[in-house]
């Protein structure tokens, strides 16, 4: 099972006047899942990637289906798998569940770039090998 | 010309360590475009919709293509049109441009719900008529 | 030692174009420290307090000294103690350190209110007793 | 009358499950007031200050009193005056009112720094002269 898994508790800062997660906060959570995956799964922190190596992985495409609302105090189980790996891009499918209930599911496509030139750049070989471990 | 149009300046709070808009902030902007459209275009503010009428318009689906980065101090021209109108849902296409350059384009699908029951509910007739003005 | 302690990693979403934590995000972290303290230290989650009991603890006063910047990837050690406990209010001193370096220090004063009336209300006795455990 | 004045509408993204502005969002608004003051009042945008000149104005100290809650749809009138001008620092008093009611009042102390060295640096003479126009 190649998924990267992490958890996120729904806090006050995530919730809107309807008492449920405000959907842009979910997108922030998606980004946090990717960030933790880089650090814990790919062993390359964003701090090292962005600040030391001068690279970046901006999001090129995002798609999210919001299936059921999430409430203050709930804990989401988030999982990430790679569905497509290009020369300088990667598409990840991310799901959030609470217990047995699917809450949100979506995909994010990231592009590996050189930060100074803001141009796409092929994945370095060692990073690419690690990403392949999560490819389904 | 059926589009609802508004502007958003890129501020410090929107930008990430790469000096460009952090993409979850774009999603917050999308929500703000919808919120202004309701108030200015449909003449029904979120305050009235959510607080007084006890309804809501949670997002069921979101898709965004990020075409080019936006930087601190730039002004985005945002436009919204309706691409699909269902019994209790609406799909809006939103674009953000800076001058002639397309920066982001996407769709959001909202569902009209009763806030207490958290169940979808058909659009009231007068609101539906106003939404149709933006249908392409 | 009566302090409540928790940790927060500095993530991409916290950082500004200067590559350091954008200070309103620190204030969000302060709120998260209080929220975790209620749940883990006082055994009363915000979900129970706000949603089930219909109460709230809005912030009445905030003071923060930002002593040194924090960067992407760093881990902050946050501590909270109670410096003043009133009939329906509490003042907490919160500090954030990274290793030996003090990064921020401040105080937040919360007021216990009834959510429907938006009026202050004395702490319930059992909650007050638990808060006293953190009083210095 | 030396105050810099601006307005902010309370939007969905500012509000918490209690239906009022979540206080860290007020701090974000404070920062936006300072940012608009630099651009419109001091004629030096953050984009120019940070990106072109390589300087910054991080916040060294913040104090805010939250006097009354603000709700979705309300419009806040924000004003800023300078209460203290140091060699490389400035303290601004910021107030937010809704109609006649004071909602929040506070101070922020900013320090002018060189971004690369992260060290304080005296205000340039022309900028200092403009800041003095707002000194009370």
C-alpha cells in the first residue's frame, strides 16, 4: 500500500459561520499534506527544497470534490498517492476521511521549477525515485 | 455581456516565500468573488442568506488551473459567469487576469442548502431568475 | 511546573515573501495553543464548549512582542501559563521558543460568555478549578 | 486631520463558528491597513519596499483591545495615526469603528529593516518626512 498518510484535527480557525470547514481551509490542508509528504515521505523538506536548493513545486492544477461537511473537533485521516509522474510534474490524489465517511477527494498537479527562473525543471533522479514509491 | 466583474489587489497576506500568491489564497479569492456576486449581482448578501434566511451555498466541486504566477502589488481582474444552473446548484466559471495575461481559470459548483438540515433545497424563484442573468 | 506545552512546526502557509512567519499567523498559533490547552489541559474541547454548551471564549485583549523571526521548517516550543483569573475572564501568558531562543512572548485575555446573549458569564466551578492548575 | 482612513467589509472568510470576526483575521486587517497606508499615504508600496528595495517593516510589537464583536456584512471604518516615530521604528495607533461603535483599538510597532541582513536601518529621509505627516 503506497499511500502517504497523515492526520488533521479540525480547529476553530478552519470553521466558518455555518460551523463547518470553510473550503479554502481544506485547500490549505491539501498543501500541508503535500508539504508533510515531501518531508516525511520523500525526505526533502520544503525548507530545503525552497530555501536551500532554490527550487519550488507550485500547483498547476487542482480539483476537489467536497462530499460531506466536516465539523469542529473532528479528526480527518488524509491519504496521498501519486497517480501520474511526468518529467517535471506530479499528480497526487488526496482523500480525507473521518472514520468510514469520505469527506473530500481531489487531485493536485505540481510542477518542479527553478525558483529564480520560474521555469519547469526535470525532477532530480533521487527525488524521482522516491516519488515513484507512491505511484499507483 | 453577462459576466460579473470585480478586482482584487495582491497583498502581502496572499504571498508565499517564493514571492507569489500562495494558491489556497486564490481559492479564498474565488470565494470572495462569489460572495460579492451574490451581494452586488444577485442582490442577496451572504449576511442575509446565511444569518437571516438560515440558508447556505457550500461548495460541492472546485477545479482550478493555475496558468501563471501573480506577484505582490499586482491587480487581478476577476470575472464570473454561470455555466450550468440546476434545481438547487449552480456552476460558475471564474477567471483572473492581470492586464492581458490569464492567471487562473476555474469552476466552482455551489449547492443551495437549508442550513439547519444541511440538505439541498431548490433555488427560490426570484433568486433563480437573477442567477439566469449570468448564464452563458 | 504549571505550564501547558505544545509544539508547532513552521509550514509554508505561515511564511511571507520575506521567508519568515507572517505575524498574523502567529496570532492564529496563539489561538491554537489556547484551543489545545482547553482540550488537553482543561479537558473541555472548543467543540463541546461552543457547539454543545453554547458558550464561547472570545479574546478581549492581546499583546505580543515579536523578538526574533522564525523560518520555514523550524519547530516552535510554545508554553502557556495563567497570570490572572477573574470571575469570567482569564489572562494567559504565551511564549514561543526555538531551542534556546525566545521568538515571541505575549498575553491573551479571554472572557467566558454565553454565546446566544453574547454576555460574560462566570466560569463554571469545575472549569475554574482546572484553570487554577495553570495559575502562577 | 492626520489620520489615514480606509474601509473593510466583513466577509465570510473573516468569521468564525460564532458568526463574528475570528480575532486573528483582525490582525490580518491591521496589517492590510498598514500596507494600504504605505501605498496610498506614504506613496511607497510594499511591492516596491520589499521586492525592489529589499527592505521590510516587520512588526515588533502588537497590542489590541477587542471592545465589541463584528459580524458578517458589516463595514468597518479603520483609521491609522502615528503615535511615535523612532530612528528606524514607528508606532501606529489603529482603530476600527462600525458607525459610532468602537470595535477594536490597538497599536503596532514596525521596524524598518534591511531584508538581507535582517537588521534595523534608519528610515530614509523622504520616507521619514511622509511618515511625520501622520504623527499626532
